[in-house]
């Protein structure tokens, strides 16, 4: 299933590259880094197992609103 999600690493236990390791093979629309927080907008397929692994590693997953999704898509082109 294709999802447009915002993945945010807010865990202090893991290094800043954790999101890159977990979603680096996905269609990443944008990346943002503020202090220890990494935030990626991703539009791709995620299995239930992948979502579980992200959450276990302390990654917050939330949906991207439609307007932000269109902005990210049009920026890429």
C-alpha cells in the first residue's frame, strides 16, 4: 500500500542516521533536520513489518496532509 507519511526520529537512544538506514530505499520527498530530530516525508509502499520496525526504533509515523504532499511532489520536478 502506498502511503504518504512523515517519519520523525525523536528518540534520544539512536543516532541521527537511523531514519536513513530504515527508509533510505524509499521514495523520500524531503528531509529536515532540527537538532536531534530528523524528519522525512516519504511516499512509498510500507509493509506492516516495516512500520512495526520503525515504531520499535522510536520513529513517529504520521500522515502527510494533502496540501503538503502536493507541495513536496511539485518541488521535486
